[in-house]
C-alpha cells in the first residue's frame, strides 16, 4: 500500500487493512497519527478494523471471527 503509512496486513481482494495497535497507539501523538492513517486508508473504500495487542492475546478466536466477518 502506497502513502505515508504502512499497513500491518493488507488484503486487496477483501478491501481490508488490519492494524494491530500496541501501546504507542494510545499516546496523544499516536491517536492523531491513527486518525490520519484511517482517513487515508478508508478514502478508497478500504475497511480497517484495529485490534489491540491485549485483545489478540486474550481473545484470538473473537479477533479471527471479526476478520472473517469482513471477508
């Protein structure tokens, strides 16, 4: 994916970008950067569910189910 942002995972067939949000995403600077990133990624019609590190560690099945629901 081109632009100022790097996607954690990009599935062009599903128009899906998946982001894994670690602790740096919860600072004021991280939140602003994420908002800009999301607007950039969503502008061509892509979807971008984000998951926290904690959510993945504690509820991997739920995360995978949510990802499948987008495809």
